[in-house]
């Protein structure tokens, strides 16, 4: 069902775990499939994502999408991170089964939620 690249990343995901000094946290979930994804970001005062990590409860596609999404946004501005499309995640992975594409969407949504929460907290 999964290609070799997806399986390799699943066996050795990067950026796993809660980040103690995160200043942006996003959480999304899909009750229908059971995937719950939490993204932690450390954003500097210039709006650049210095670090990212995740905690995901879900299938291999959810874990791999979280890992790749973190890779993709580290070093980007928050504006650039918001432009991330789930298809970019799928492309880097070399594809996902059609019924697992929603996992890449969850990763995108978790990043959006984290950045939206960051912006709300910055206004305070």
C-alpha cells in the first residue's frame, strides 16, 4: 500500500515529540479516521520558523506527513509556511494511497492552526 520512501520515513521519522519552548501549537483531528495531529513551532521575532516538531496519533501516512511537513517549514517565514499545499507533501513522499491523502491535509491544517494561534497570542 505504501511506497518505499513512505515506509522508510515511517521507520525513522524526524521532529518527533512535544517541544518545550514552542511558541505556537496547532492541533487537528479527524474523528472519522482516528488521526490526531499536533504541531509545535518555534517562531522567532522576524516571523521565521526556527524549529518544528509533532506528535501524531494515527496511521503511517499521518506520521510521515507530519514529519515531512515539519521538514518543509523549518527556515520558512510564517507567510511562506501558510502557502504549503498538501500536494507538495504528497509529491515529496512519492505519492500516498488515495484513501490516505487526508493525512497530508491534516498536516497542512495543523500548521495553519499553529500559526493562527501564534498570531492570536502575539496580539495580546
